[in-house]
C-alpha cells in the first residue's frame, strides 16, 4: 500500500508541470498563435521562482514571480510575432534558445542552494488515509491549482463569451476583426496567459518536484507539453488525461530502473520521449480529426490593415 501511494504521488508530481504548460499553450493555440518557446519559458519561470523564493524565503512571492517572468518572455514573443509579424515557428525556437541561456545566467549563483519543498496540505484524519489520503488531501497548493486551472479553462472555452471570441479569432481572425473584435488584443492576452502558465509549470519543477535549481532542468518537458496539446486535440479534459499519462510513463521508467530491469539506463530515460513520438504518429493518422479540432488560423500572421 505504501509503495502504491508513493507511485501515485510521483505520477501527480511528474504530471503537474506538464499540465500547467500544456493548458497555457492550449489557450495560446486556440487564439491562432503557435508558440514553440514553451521550453525556454518554463526554464526562466523555474529559475526566477527559485531565486525569488531563495532570496525572500517565501514561495508565495516566488510562484507569482515565476508567472510574471513567463509572461514577460511571452510578451517578447508576442511583440515580435503579432506586432512585427515575425515568423512564429522561428521566433518560438529562438525564444527557447534565449530562455536556456538566460536561465543559466540568472541561476549561476543558485546552483547548490538548498530550499525547502513547497508545503503539502495536511488534514488530520483525511491525509492519513491509505493511498487516497496523501493523493487527494496531501498535495501542495500548485497541484490543486493545476486541477482548478483545468476546470477553469474548460469552463472559459465552453461557457463564456470570452471563450467564444477566443475561438473565433483562432478560426477566422479576419471575420472576427470585421465583427469588431480586436484580434491583436485577444492574441496578446492568450500569449501572456500561456507564458504565465509555463512559468508556473517551471516553478513547480524547482520548488516542488526537485526543490533545487539545475541548468536545463526542464529536460524537454516544454516539448512534451506542446505534444500534449495535439494529443488532447485542443480539449482541456484530454490535456489533463494526457499529462497524467505521460507523468505515469516518466515514473514507470524510473521505477523500472530501480527494480533492476536489464536495459540500458539511457534507453529507459528515452521512454517518455519515445511515447510522445509514438502518440503523435498515431494521432497524425487521423488527419480529419486534427483538422476538425485544430484552430484553422494557427501559425498564420494577421494584420488588421492586411
């Protein structure tokens, strides 16, 4: 029972940063913008969240600082692609490279700095229940925030006027512009939200998952988050399912190594990324479903005067 509880907790911890980043990218892509800079944005969020928490001793300040850092990174992307009409794919890749370098520069003085993990909720009588106690009543605040964000994004997209406008901009920005909606403003807000969520996902890595700072600690999670959005066919509920699925694959390879599975450790470490490629290959076979769910204008430049 104890082993099952530890495995379940490990899966939740591995899935949470993916869930934050993928939900942010989902909103960004729903507006018709493709931001491939998630990996770099997560790294900057991770180092800023860690640095602020280490300097102030308060994660209550560190997490919002990480969100703000992610939003600033995305604001740079939005300025280049939405206002200056730069290519979104090239700019996103450049943003990732920039984030890798910037995070290394900011974090060089924090390597090896000890930091306490984010505190977990403790409800007497409930947190002590076998398996379900720690799983449902013993998580930290960011885990509950990620679940609330999933419900909030689903509600926003399906039940609000703002969600309808966002989807309209993503489907046909020219028509949305003719109806009086500010396409650039909607896309700016979507990109900023995506950056803030990626920043929080990065902060979870450095403050909760492994409470330390190390260069390139995201280890490709930003790219997996991008794949999750496609895997989920741009639906928040499926993003949640996919994040926990990929989190489970990550934890499975770690437990397989510790159990002495006779396979090269490098191969076992590849499993989450191999699973990502396999899922994308399987999904791409159903091109009709992808076209049906993907925002029609994703990655396309829009200019109000064009």
